[in-house]
C-alpha cells in the first residue's frame, strides 16, 4: 500500500509525467519482488529495508547485464520512494542515500548542421530547389517561396504538408515531441506569432515564431480543413481527425532526416537540440533559450554552450593560419 501511496503522490501532487510514474512503478515492483519473491505489495515490509538490501538488488541487476544508466534510474526510483516515507515520518533515514553507483558521463546533445536543416526544409516545405550558383540557401528559399505564390500548393497531399510542417515547427520552436502532439489548435496564433504549449509538470509556456512558420501554419490549416474538416482539438491530426501518437512523429522526423543529415541519432529531440544550439551560435541569451525550451534549471541549458564552444574551437583550428602550426619555436625553458 505504501508504494501505491507514493505513486499517487508523484502523479497527483508532483505532477510527474505518466511515463515517469509508470517507470517508477515497474522499478519498485521489481525491487519488491527481489526482496520478497513470494509476497505481495500488501505483505512487503518496506520499512525494514536496509542499504545492504538495495546494494544486493543493484548487484543482481548488474550481473544480469542491465545497463548502468538503467540501474541508476532504478536507484533513483527507490531513493524517491524512501524519501517519501521519510517525509511521512515512517522511517528515520533514507537507506538508498547510503548506496552509490558509478557516474555516467553525459554525452553532448546531438545537433544538425544548419545547412542540412535548411536544405530539408527547402525541399520538403517548398518543393525541391535546383542548385543556383552564387546564391545562398536563404536566397533559394526566398525564390522558392515566390514560385509557390505562382503555383498553388493546395494540390499537395495533406500528410505531406503536415509532415513538412512538423519538421519546421520542431526546429523553429524547440518544443518537445509530447508538446507537439498535445498542441491545441486554439493555442496557435499566427496573427500574434505565438503558440502555447503544455510542458513537463503541466507547466505552460509561450513560444514566439516568425513569418515563415506562420505562413506554413495557415497553409496547413487550409489543407487540413479540406481533407479532414473543422478541427477544434489537437492542432496536428491524422487523416480521419485522430491525434498523432509518439511513434508516428518519430517516423516522420526520421524519414525527413534519413540520408540527408549527418548525425549519430535521428529523432525529434535532435531538432530541439539543433534549435538551442543554433540560437546560441547566433547570439541568443542563455536565459532566453532556457525559457524557450522550458528548462527549470539553467544548468540544463548550459550543456549547449559546450557544443557552441566546441564548434568555435573547430572553426578556429580550421581558419586561423597559425592554429595548427607545428614548426613554431619552443618557448624558453623554465
């Protein structure tokens, strides 16, 4: 019963995501079954668990080949559970706080090259653009937009238009996949150039956007009405008006990136990383990017400064005439 009370607490009072609550539920069930294989939640004596019990469980997981990242997550679930019991004054200390596991170095977020993003948007949103000598990608985009006015785009399929807009919106706003799926049509305002998303822990935030995205949204709404009819709920829908689901968005983004982007991972979150990296590379304030991404802690956003510094260093080494010289005289010896 204590585990059920804890899960209710993190779902209703802490507003943790459904995914997190489910993960904690599975982790705590596995922990209970390890300590009491023949028992049930009602008979499980959670109050008598020791740090040694927790270590033995984690060791058994490691021996089964469970990844260290998963083991750390499971320890976090157990520690959160006992912190809850401590707050309820049912125990005198948190046994999980005495248990340590190896730290995992955090990899830098994967981002796309701006040129790759521009080329995908140019091809998928405006139609394929032939190479033009002496003209930047931005110039080609402008030409394509002008050509679009001359030839009606409404003839394009609804799903093709929707998928191109999903890619553009993820990159232009930095929103999460779940936020895009939950985006309400009434919260997308192309006149003001703003949209409202519901982020983690049910926190709302306003994200501004530019004219290119506004025009694409208006065009999508026209085509959506012709294909699906009037929509009063989700902004993005499937062919019969049903909302999107996570794996569909995953497939849409991977299809757009596959073979056209040089990145270790191809996912919607890579577009969020690219949004943040490109904002910082072009002079955006770190706190502003934090607010746009919906990060509670500035430290979470600061990881992108490591990427921008790495790119800055690479540019220096490639461009400066003396950055890679190996024949420079050695300095005086101390």
